[in-house]
C-alpha cells in the first residue's frame, strides 16, 4: 500500500470534504445489489448445506451399505452404519470450527470481499467431491466434501454479516443484518423441498443434489468483483481514505457522505494511536473482554436453544397427530415456511424494537413453549387434543426463534467490537457457534435416548439462563456506534 495514502488523513481531491451533513440512509441499488450478492453466495451456502443432508438420508445410507458390500462382500453392520452417518453429519460443524478459527485472519488480510472470493474456490472443490462420490463408489468423498463445505460455510458466516453491517447505514443496519439469516432459512427450506424423493432425493439424483452447492459459489464469483469493498475496512484497517470514500459514494448513491466518513475517520485515528490487538488482548483488555463475552453467550443461546431438537422431533410430533408420513414431511416443510415468513417479519422490527428486545422476547417465548411442548408430548396419550397442542408448540417455538435468536447472534458482534479487534473476535464467535452445533449433534441422540421428551426441559433450563443473561447484560445496539455501545457495556460516560 502507498505510505502517503495511509498516513494522509487530510481532505484531498479524491474524497469529499468532511463536514456535518448527514449521510444517506436509504437502500440504494448498489447497496441492495452488494447485499444480495453477499448473501446469495455465502448465507445461502450455509443454509443449503445445513438442510440438504436430511431429506435424502435414507437413500444416502443405502449407498453407504451398497458401497461397503461391493468392497467386502458383506453388509455393513448396523452400528458401523450409524457411526459412519454420524461422522458424515458431524464433520460439517467440525469443519465449521476450522473455518471459524481462520475467518478473522482472512478478513483482516484479504478483506471482506477478497476473502469471500477465495472462499468460493474451496466451495467448488467441496461440491466436486460430493458430486462424484457415487460414481467413484466412495462414501469417503462425501465426508471430505462435507468437511470442506463446513469450513467454507463458517468463513461465510463470519464474513457476510461483517460485510453487511459495515456497508449498511446505521439507521437500517439491523434490517440489513437479518438478510443473512433470511437467506439461510430460505436455503434450508429449498433444500428440504429439493431433497424429497419425488424431486432430487432419489438414488439417482442425490449426488447432483449435494453438488448443487456449486451454484451459489459460481454466482458470487461472477458478481462479487463488481461490488465495493467495505469502506470501513478500507479506511480503518488499510488507511485507504480515497478508496473508502469512493466505495461509500457508490453504496450511498450520493456524495453527501461527510458525517459517516468522519465517524469512520475517528475510528481510524484511534487505531493509529493504539497498538495492534493481539489474541491475548481479547481477554486481557476489559473494553474487549466484556463485549466479547456477551457476544459469545449470545452465539451459544442460538445453538443451545433446542431448535435442532424441535426440528428432529417434528416428524414424530406430526405423526402423533395422526399425520401420514408424507403429510408429516409436508408439515415439516410448512414449519420451515413459517420460519422463513417470521424472519421476513423481523426485518422491519429489528430497527424499530431493537436487538435486545427481540432477542429477549425470542428466548423467553422459546422457554415457555419448550416447557409446554414437553408436557404435551409426555401426556399426548392421556389427553385427546394434546397432539395438536404439540403441533402448535412446534410452530410457536419456531416463531419466537425466528424473530430474534435466529438472526441477531450473527451480526451483533460487529456492533459491539471495535474494528481493530473485529476479525479475531468474529473468529471466536463463529468457532463458538459451530462448536455448540457440534456438541448438540454429538450429544442430542444420547440425551434423546436417555430422557425422551424430557430433553426439551433441559433446553428450557438453558433458555431460562440465556434469557436472564440477556436481560442483565445485553446492550441495545440499535442506532448506536460501536463507541456508544461500548460506553453502555462498560458503564463509562460517553
């Protein structure tokens, strides 16, 4: 980088003069385009690979058994098949932990945009591995592909929310942040639909179904080069004021960016006076440790809420209401539709009611309905209408998850952590999220076998703890800068 460009923070001919005019807060065409390219290529990738393995699971297990028989001339033992399938599923969050651990380094070194482009190359390799697995008669290729796509998805979950919040005006930052979760939910729903045996979940089509993950990668590789880099990254991390101003002009659709650029300039000047943040500083410095702990607990509240348990039990719950297997499948897809609808509803609410209010309401609602769901399932044989109460419990549990805990953890980190530590902090946040995901996938079958429907009470207890923590510790970040949020978190005068 040019040293003169890094050091010079005075007004120049390539950037607008700093003044007091308010920057545009509208959703411009370039902002919308940049957001759609980011989420369709990154967020969609995560949602698709979260849901795509579920619907055709029986067909893929049959492929495992056929491949084993072709190799050893005996059928695969049931216990070994269960273990192999568990590895196939759990290797995805395991890869996510690897991806989360390197996402911050990538974001700081290559930038948000550059890292997303490189990440798509790995996604294409993963798609190729899974797509050729049947033709090579190798279930190992599926496992390798799932590991690689797990790494890719974790990196996307770090980069996309970071990019969205850094390119968005402060007045609509929350709504823009929800778009990440919206595309995740949309992709999960589409994966459930396409994974049906009548569509692409058949024995002939499932390799193509898994390989479809290449499409969002190609989409982003083609269109992302036209999107601007994060202005905040360009100025604060790289000191490139002229490029940051040009990117901001493009995103806002106006040259009236003085106030917003001025706020970013102040953060840049503060970083220039402070030493580089090390990993140990995230724990050693109170102004970093406190918001980091809050953000990590919020991440845990998403994955340890029991949402995966509710999804797992949904077919059984609908079956208890005398739904046929096919009807149960469609009903489960319907619950996915409710999740999508309520995520859309939460978009305008995010910047009206605020993150804290929605996250707390979501956790409290999930606590109540996880208890009611457990009770209705336990006594469904005693009370004739309890099976239908169970269905209502599932739907309302998903509704409360969608309005807050589903989306807020992904972008709240970037609203609380200074730019100097953001890459490292986001790495820890994504690592925590995928680690909790991995734990749930590993221990939930044991919990289910030991406690049955009582397992929902375990999640209800965790949700109650997370609700209390949110009430006591989580700050409101709506319409606030990072400095303003830190002042509230640390209890210091602004």
